[in-house]
C-alpha cells in the first residue's frame, strides 16, 4: 500500500473528542521485565486453555460485526508486549534489519521510515485526520519518532515501528508465531466472555483507568490522567484474568489474520488492542472486540506485537 493510503488507515482508530484535564494519577507499579532465553519457548508465556469463544461485538463499530463463534486449541501467549530490550536482543543475535531501517540504493519504490503522530505542526484542515500523521524517513524501532528520539532510556517500552515481516521474524526467532485474531481475543478477554473491556463492562470501574490510552482534548493534549503520556512501559496496569498485561491500549498488536476476504493476499492484516492514542469519546478501540487493518509493509509509532507458542500445556 502507498504511504498516503496507509496514513489514511491510521485515522480509523483515532479520537476526535475532548475531556477536561485532570491531575495525573499514579499507575500501578510496572512489571519487572527480563529478556527470556530463546532456548526456552515457554519463558515469559501464559497458558490459555482452548475452547470456543464468541468474538466481535454488535454494539460498537461496523468492522466488529457480526459476533461469531471461534474455536481454538490451547496455546501459550506472551505475558506482555515485546519490549525494546527483547527486540534489541533479537537484533544483536541475528543482525536483523527492519523494513523501516531499509532504503533502496537504486532510488526505487522501497523506502525506510515510518508513521509518526504529529498534529498541530502542519494541520490546516482538522477534519482531515490523515494529516495528523507524517511519514518520517528517519523513524524506526531505535528512534520511533525519527531523529532526536531514542529508546536508549526506555528498554521496557513496547517496541514499535515494526512491520508485519519484522514481527514475524522476531516471533520465529523465539520459536513462536503471531496470534490469530481468535487466539488474541480469547486471551484478551481473560475469562470474561462478552464483556466490553478486558476487565469487565465499565470503562472506568470505580473511577479507575485500567489501560494506557488518551485522556484530554484529542489530538491537542494528552493529559496523562492515566499516569503516562504516550507509550508506557509494559505491565504498568493491572493484568486481566489470565495474568496478561496491556491487552488494551499502549500499542496495537499484529495478528496473523488477513483483513477482509482477500486481506492477506493484498498485504493487510488485522491488528488488535488499541493504543495510547485511543480516547473514550470517539476512537474507543481499547477493547477486546476492536479491530483495524494494518498494512504489512508499513510501521507506526503505536503498533507493536506479542507472540504465541503452540507447544504442549506444560512449562514453568
């Protein structure tokens, strides 16, 4: 997909609402994170029993309809999104170069870089939400917002600016795969079938914000009421019923499923989970049923991954 069309797709999950700014509140202590050994495919994973589950929702956005049943075998899924530190270990071991870091020396169509959320700098028509993004040729997983940004002091943030092939390469290095949409949604629901959110049916139970997403006047200001502005380190919010962190918000995650009847053939995959750019008032996609199309060849600062292992149900 051309960069302009891909930037347009990014707008589908963004918010256009507003809310009053409030003092930031303290998020829960973030999860201590270690780099699992690639020799142990079950390290850092949680076992999800197989079964039949209803996925999708009939009460939110059209792309989530209709609700449908899916049956999956038991599987292991990563406790949290893949971090910068984990991806760095993969790169150090393999010499892998992501699509965002690649350029075409012949001047052909291939280009590096990725999408960066940057409203207010060049937006003249606020109704054109694709203009809230820019393609930054210097953006990649090491510097997610281009020159001047760095992950050096953010090892436990989820890795971003990851195209589908990059996500798959990391997963297979670990002996893993990317989850199907049904696997991802079963894991995200945490044993609460039919609930609107990964924690239940209330957006803010008891007034508590349970995920890293946008509060404040979108897209002008993220108030940080949830304790973070932009990406948060993994595991800063309470886990779901299966002990999985950040299945809502923080960053979108790749799945292996194609988007639509010919999605995979056309280079489009389902992404799940919402991101730090989701607001309650419009985007509202930090929910288990929410889904969006992701261009396999494109990377952004709000899209990462988590992996699954389809090994036997025994392990640490």
